[in-house]
C-alpha cells in the first residue's frame, strides 16, 4: 500500500476541526486525522507493506524547465538553492514535521527523494512491485498507474477513507474512455489548472477522449494533424498544430517518473513501534491520544 501522504494529510486537515490542539495550542487536526486514516486503511485492507510517500520536492526543477507554469500559482516563495516554498495553510505547515516524527517513531516507512514528487516515488514502487499494489490518493494524476494485469489500483477517498472509490481499468474506461496508460494523454490534452498545465485550448475532457478513441494515443492524434485525409475538424487541427511545442514536452511533465533512486528501507507494516519512548513523548506533547491508540491497536491486530 502506497500512501500519497500530503494528499491524505490535506484531506485530514480540512476534515478534522482545527479546535483539535496540543496542550500548547498548536493545531494537530491533520496529524490526528492522518493517523485515523492509516488505522482505517490498515484495518480494512491489511497490507503486508506500507509506504508513506512524501514530496521531497513538490515542484521539481526539471518539470518547471519544460513547462514554466507548472504549479507556479502555488509558489509562496522562490528558493534559489532547493525546492520553492509552497503556499500552505498557516496552521498546516507546522504539523508536517510532527507527522514525520510520529511515522518514524511508529516505524512506518517514510520515503521522499530529492528532486522528485511523492507521485514519482509511488510510480517507481508500483513499477517494481511483484504483487498487488493499492495506491491511496486524492490526486487523479495517479490514475495513470492503474494496471489490472499487474494488480495496481487506486483507492480514491470520497469521504474520509471509510468510503473509497476503487479505481481499476473498467472504472477508468467507463468514466474517461481510457485505461491507465491512456490517462496521461487525456490529462495533458485536457490540461489541469490546479497543476498549471495549460492543455490544448478548446480540447476538453470529452473531446480528448473522443480523439484518443479515434486515433489510439497522443502520437496517433499528432500523426492525424499531419494527415490531410484525417477526420480532425479544422479547429482541432489548428489548435493541435499551434500546441505542438506544449505537446512535445508535456508527456515528461505529466507522466510520473518510474526510475526514482529509492532508498533501501524496510517497507513491512510494523506490528510494534520502532521507538516506543519517542512515541510516548510525541503522544503527550501533541495530544495524540485516541488516534494514536487506535492505530497502535490496529497494527498489533
């Protein structure tokens, strides 16, 4: 089970009241909400291995070089050496180090790799897995990894993590008319304002799906642009022609990396905390109470 950790703690942050606080007044709603999410996921799915995948760099320079608008609207501060600072709710940012400390004390594998997003870490682990993989994320970008033949599916939280949309190839075909591998082409044609991806003007999701159905993939669509006998409308041909520069680089930006240099860490789901003393101290300092107890009970079960 691969967790898109930031996606889940964002959901926890907005789903748990910020009146949930530590004794010193620090909000810990995202921390406690994430612990409850993990407890429910472990209880319901019993994975052998669990990895909390992290964004070591939420806006990698190699993606920005190709498409400068990539996530540009979410930059709070540009940093010359290292990742730019991302706009984050004031009371969420201080909770992230607490989440990291708690996961480490529990012994839950936490993996982030410099110059890569959590999506890339997830993509690399999913590609290397020899058995079934569940990816838990609120980010549809990861639909591209769905692969029935390899047992890779996405569990997309609809309400908390008690209600999960099980995303397999049948679901993708019914919803978007594409399978996992075709989702990259659909996403880059359609664009994604939340990631600063412009897409091809005038080609929305439905048109993109129709073009992919007619021509197979992005390469087939671009071949049709150059074929005067193809059935592209004049406006589609014009827009795709004008978007050649974007279409040439977008696949590398939209496709998650599968070659991240992963560290050698133990991915097994822990039955006992790695550092009980540190965990007790964190529990008391940050008022993690019931949420931490529920997770520990679930891990031991």
